[in-house]
C-alpha cells in the first residue's frame, strides 16, 4: 500500500520485506495547518546540575484541553537549542497542537544518558501540569530531528528506565508517550560513527565521542539493538522521515531501524523526500510544507487509535 503526497512519498514497507501500516483514521482534535494564531512563551521545566532547563511553548489560540508534543532538537548531541524546529513547531501549533520545544543537557559538558533524563523530565512536567497548561495528559508525543530523533526514540522505547532518571528527584511520574516522529534520525550511533569515519566527517566523529565516550556506549544506545534484544518496554507508533540526499544519515541504517521496529511488532510509517538534504524541514520550502502536513496527519491517526 502506498500513498503519494505532493513532494514527499509514503513508501510501502512491504518493499523492504515488511508490512505497510498506514492508517486512515482521523481525529477532530487537530485542524488544518494555519487554522489558529499561535502564542509563544518560555518556561523552566526542570533544574539539573545547576542548570535551568528551558522550553519554548507554542500554543494555539483556542480553548483546551489540547494534544501535546515534545520537540527534541538535533545537533549531534552537542549543539543546537529549543529554537531549531521553529518552522514545524509553529506550524503544528497552528493546527491545534500544544508544542513544547526543549533545551537539554548536551556534550561536551554532559554525556549519555543526560539528554534522555531531561526528555523524561519534560514529559513528566507536561503530565503533572496538564490541568494548568490545558493539555490532555494521555496524548503526549515526541518529535526529534537527527540526533534528537535518536533521543526521542530512546525516550519512547524506555520511558521509565532507571537510567533515564536523576535519582530521587525523578522517582515519580510516567514518561510514556503516545507516538514518536523521527526526522532523519541517527537510529544507530555506532553505525553512524563508523560511517562518519569512513566518509571523513571528523566533526561527527568528535561529536559522537564527546557525548558517548566509547563505541560500546554507542552500541548500547542503538535503537535497533534495543528492539532486537527485546529490551523496549513500550513501542508506540513511529513515523520515520528520510531525505533522499542526506549525507548525514545512510539509508541502510534507516532501513535497518524500520525492519527492527516492525519485527518487534511495532507500527512504522515511512516518508521519503527524494533530493532533499539533511534537516530540510528546518527552513521554509514546498517540501517542508508537505512534511508538516504529513506530520499533522500522522499525529491525528495516532491519537485516533
């Protein structure tokens, strides 16, 4: 089964020896992109290691309670901030989604799994403040870009792992999510580390080393490895987006991710954008507009199930 879009293409996963799982259901909680005006505010959602962890809220000007999503930026685990996904964050909010774009601990000052501890804090913050924020606590999802896609998938598969808690401060609250969107994700840090060495991407090699420290820790954080080892405690619906001209993300790594996800019994949707570069969705374009609509549709289907 395949569904063609204006620029992006839903590819049939059966083409990779898997079953296609595109759903058609919709929910009335989300509207067309651009329906609502959006207001932006910044809040502190947690403190860790003496840092004030900040988040940018994109809130549609409509009555709640609203479905919510946490945005995890990319930057090879060592750069970027909560503003990185502004183009799609603002657009998704205009469709009726409460968007929570977060800062989190990064290399070189911090190492794995510090970022995932902060993602869990953000989800628990939303859930514990759902009434005040006028959001629906059981609708929270995750979206992550590049290394943020890796972090978002880890957070979705292992939401309440002891490794993703900062001791007694994080003992309470559920960090499980309804769905996860992985935009051009680094699904297997060890594989990408080897790829970066092979193609001479020294800056990526340094970033991997700075956040993980050893290749063994990269392997431990591989999403396909976690799935095949049956270590995942949750497996929400996953949307994977792959640009066709992505020099940062080898296609075979993404195909292995999707195969592992479905072999473990999960639902995967895959959207391919021929000719687009890594992180194309961070700038306005026809492809980005198409991507945003596709993300909105995936969220709507996931919430309707």
